[in-house]
C-alpha cells in the first residue's frame, strides 16, 4: 500500500496521543518515525508503533518523560531517559550536548535507559545541521540478545549502531554514516517477514546455528535465531566495542544476563560532539571536505547502475522519491498499525488511505 507523507504523519501523531503522549511529544516521535520511512529506513519507521503500544501497556515504556540530567561536568554531560520515548529524550540530550560543545569545543555526552532511540542517524543529522561533528555508539539491553558474535552460533548482542556525522559545506551536504553492527537491523527482518520476502544473502543464523536468508527464523521459530555481525571479525569487534562504550560509560549497563530484562528496546548511547571550529580553520576544513568528496566521487563505478555515493546520499535520494510518490508499507505492517490504533480506541476509518 502507498500512503502520503502528510497522512502518515497525521495518523502517527494521533495514534501516539491515544497511547498517552502529549501533543508535543507525539509530534517529536511521529516526525522521527516518518522521517525514517522517508529516508528509506522502514525498519525504524512507523512499523515500530505496535511495539510501542505493547511496551506502554506493559508499563515498560513511559510516555511524557523528559530527559533527566544526572551530571554536568562541563565538557561531560550525563543523562538518563527513565524509559521515556528515546526519540524525545535523545533529541533533548543532543540539543544540550550541541549547545555545550559550542562553549567547550567538545562534549562527551551519555544517555542511559532511553526506550528505543530510533534511527541514530537523526542525532548525527542534528549535530551536522548545527555545524558540529558527532560520533555515536549505542547498545541495546532490557531484552534478549539478537546478534551473534563472530564465529558464534547464539546471540549475545543487540544491533549496536554506530553513527559518524560531519557538517555540510557550501558545495556538499552533510556526511552522515549510520549503520547497525549486524549485517541487517532486526527491523529490516521484520519488514521483510511481513512482506513475505527473503534476503539476497544469508544474513542470519537459525536456532541451530545454520546460515539462512529467511527472516522467519527471527519471528516464527520457537527459539529465535540470530543476526550475523558485519564485516566478519572486524564487525565482531565493533559490536562489542559499541556495547562497552555505550553500556559501560553511560552507566546504563550491557546486555549480559545478570542485568534485568523486562522486554523493552532499551538503548544507552555515548556521544562525542565536536566543534570543528575549535580545531582547525573552517575555511580550510570546508575546502578540504569538498576536495575529498570530489576525489571519492570521481572514482569510476564498478557497476554503472550503482554509482559511488557518499554516506547520507542514499537517504536524500530516497526522501526525494518518497516525498514525491508516497511511502510504501506492506499490507501486513499497515494492518498491525491499524490494529494497534484500534486497540487504543481509534476507528478503522481514521486509517483509510486517501
């Protein structure tokens, strides 16, 4: 099915209000989710709504919870999300970290116990828009692991994303690199599963440790399968590095089994925000940035149908296409969203696509 950006924003905003969020929080979360869909990351888009509704019903996700400052140490800021919406608490923590970096040149910020931060590239984009460089490490706890270590056959991690962002120049848009340390995010397996699709490569292990491309092993099997880490042993190292940097420095904890697991998608994040003007001449930096990106783009493509792209460009291309043509969701994913809304008192007519 195809739905316009405007209608999807309106429906998502209303559903979140029905779930208990006040209007401003609902708008923050709905904008984050729909923007993820617009930029081609359906795994972190509106398909998360049924999960949020379930978390709230279980009392393991708390609407209308602002970020709370734990420590102000000048260039070090530490926050806790108190199981509030990660899209809200993450945005509020980033706003303060960016403001602090403008004063101190660099800010080390941690955020613990935020209930699903969503697409981490959003926070990199915030920093880049403010003229900052940002590095983010995120781990996942409060639920069972879903990513296997390199050479392992059982899960021991969450998808533990990493994001690095640089601000735009006069001639080039921002560089925003955002990736899970598993080959695919769990949400991408959800999207594929609901659409009845398999992956082009074997990105998962079934419960017996057998490699597979069928997302059913993550959603149907009695014992859930596991996602594979990216880049073989290198990804196996990165996923653990993100686990430690995010879980240990934030104080939010890792996914090791002695820590409580209530079943929500709980994120901890360690972020470094850097004001590049405190490091080098901005005139020089922007010229060098442009020269480097131009150098990369002049590399001949190995396949003419797949040109060399800079991190952030696929999202901008997808956004332009989806704003013009609408956002495609599988029928089953939409049905799940409708069911979640109806459970909150909405009518099916409110979901009628126009």
